C-alpha cells in the first residue's frame, strides 16, 4: 500500500486527478470505477478542467459507480445517478451510454444486483477503482460486518453512515435506509485502487485501513492485501499514521 501525503483537500484532489488522468492517457478506453460523496468532488472538478483544456479525453472511457441508494429514481436530486451527472459527467466529453450506476429504482434487489454484477464482469472490472472511506471504515456501502461481501448486494445502512450522509438531505429522516453496493470482492478485482481521504474525522479510519488488522469490522482494511493500492490523504486524515 503506497501512501501519499498532501497538505490539504485541494492538494489531495489535484494529486488524485493526476493518477486518474494518467490512467486515461495511458489507456484511452479504460474502465474506471467511481465513487460519490463530498471527498471526490474536487478531483472531478480538476479532471473536468483538464478535459476542457483538451488534456484528458474521456470519449472512450467507461465508468462503473460503486453504489446507489435503494428506492431513488435516476432523476432524484439525492440519487447517485444525479450526483455523477451534475458533478462530473455533464462537464466532460464522456458518452453517457458508457456510464453505469446501480439501478436503485428497481425494487427487486436480487435482480438489480445480479444485473450490475453482470455489467461489471462483462466490462472486465475496473482498470482503476476510486474509493473514499467512511468514518467507520466502510468502502462503497460495505458496512462493518462479520464477513467480507462478494458481489453487488443490498445493505442496511448504519446510523453513523446515515448521519454522515444526512448533510446532503434536508434531515436524517430523508436519508434512505438501504443501498445497492458493489461487494468487497468485486472492488478487489480492480487492477489498481486509489483511496482518497481528508479531514481529522477520517484519521481513525485511515489508520485502521493502513495499519490495523485485516478484518471485516473495518472493510477498508482488506485493501492492505491488494497488490496495487494507493492512498492519497491530507495531513489531518493521516494524523495517526507514521511518517514514512
């Protein structure tokens, strides 16, 4: 696991965008696994700027997002379909037909998850998977558990995750209680993984991910076993980690 320290959120975002743009330049038709939440927004903005300047071409790229809330339609402002359009896809030259997010509007969880697994499998899995990390160590919506999940599945969100995501809703009561998410095994199939984190509230989770025991109680800890995982985080998020 390679750890890159950055001074602040903007520095983290630029360095993460550098890694992603390098992947796109080296393989123009690459498969990217993407994440939502507040952490990657700066990275997406930087990539959009470079795309506008002609420095990074997404016309042949395909993308597969980690997760989606169950019960939200694609045009719901709180859905991750909507998030990706407004924060990234609408600002780059990507073919929207090549962008994929789990279908949270499908009430049949088994069917929705099986279909998404098929899509990701048929794409050959991501060349690069972008991840954030939750305060409880979750990746995607894979919450602490007694086992590591495999394929895409429906999860009950923990109260800490609901609380963390409530800032994006009018109240915590409006946050969906379930989501469809790629499993940990699927994430580990990516050929390279990039984790980004910022802020003091992520310090415990980042330490556990990088230096704690590998346990499903901290889903991100399994990334220690990946052969090509890079963590880019600011000083506050790395406060508990040793200087290397």
